[in-house]
C-alpha cells in the first residue's frame, strides 16, 4: 500500500508507512489519533440531534440499555433467533477446539460460519428478511437508530448484523486471547450486542474500562510508547495494532480497572471499542446468545457520510 495507508483505518504496524520506525518516534501514531478524533468530532457536530443515552456513551464509552424492545417484540425475536441457533446446531454440531491456538480462520457453512478464539467458539448466522424476518426488522431499525448514528458519527448502517453465539471453551486447555484486555482500534469505532438470554457472571460478560475510549496526555504517551515498540522491528515484538493493556498500564493512565457488564435478556449494549475491553472469564461450555454488529467508520472523514 502507498503512503495513503496513513489516512486509512489500517492499524497494523507491519505496514510500511504505519509501521515506519522513525515516523513513529516522531509521533506519527499520536498524529493519526488526534486527526481521527478531530474528524469524529466534526462528524458528530453535523448531527444536530442528541439522542437519549448519548451523554452516557460519550462519558463512559459504553452504554447498556435494558428492556430495549417491548415484551411482545422481544418474545418474537427471541423465538426466531433460538430456533435458528438450534437448527444450525442440529446441522452443524458445536465441537470444542483444543488443538488450534489463537485467532482462528473462518469455517464457513451455508448460512453462517464458525471462528474460534483459542477454545472459544464464535458462531455467526446470517440474518435475512426471508429466514429471520423479526431479527431483520430489528437490525434494520437499529442500523438507523439515532444513538448508533451519533455514536459512530455516520449515516451508514453496519455492514452486517448477525446472530451471534459464543460458546466458551476451557481456557486452561486453550486460552482465548479475547479475554486479555485490549483495545481494537486507534480511532473510535462501535460494536453492538443485543442479548436474548441473561448474561450472568459465569457466561463471560463484557469487561470494559469505563472512560478508556478518551484520550488524555498519559493515554497518548502510552499509545506513543506502544507504537514505537510495535514499529521497532525487534524480534518477538507484535506488530498488531490492537494494543493490550495491563493493570499497571491502567494505573499509569489514571484509568479504573475493568467493570463487568452482566446484563439481562433484552438489553442492548453499545461500546466504543477504542476503550479497553475483554471477554470476561466464563464457565467452560457456557454461552451467550445475541445479535451482533460492528462498525468501523472511515476515521479521517470530517464529513458525516
Ligand atoms: Fe476487542
């Protein structure tokens, strides 16, 4: 890729320009963060509305909205979704993974795919107007909801909403890297989860460091240090752009330790995944069932599109 990769959403320090050691020493990574933040602020400013709960999202980087749908609508969508999960499990039985380590490849099947994080299964099923009309209607409405649009600074829908089943494996046998605290992106981006069943502490609820989506001097310094290391070319240093944070890192940045977000069924969670987060620890074979979407806006557009 050319030098234009610097104004893309690309984050890997394996890239020629993003991973340029000298430029990062001079503050390239911090500059990309600052520019992306300025563009997001401009895009949000163009959206004159202030939807309910946006203030909480802006302050915390995460908001959980219980009782999101009226009971009748929730009952209908849940029935449809659970039938879809059951049908998929009948045809494509869920099996554990104790062999392949780390972030696995997609294993497609008609109507969806499986992907493993260590021993944790992520099963995604397509939502279509024909097969899952209630879920389709819900996803369509969510994709144009004011809160989502303001949070993401966009008028575009997420590329895809999917039914999402998480089945936890045995972390002792095959660790799940998503259970390590990290942030996904250098710029703000949004993930949405809507749950069909209660997510209890033993089901691995999302852990999120409240307020960690924001930049301050110490966070920028930490980001800079991480970028210098990631672009150093030293053997054994990961070049991925999803930086991990330790409890000591959080203390250095003046951030709290992670908060667990167990939620009731019929709760919508929206999070800015520039904030530090992880999949919570869970009992082996426990599961979460929901609808999922993520949206990574083009970070360097000052115009809402
Ligand atoms: Fe993540």
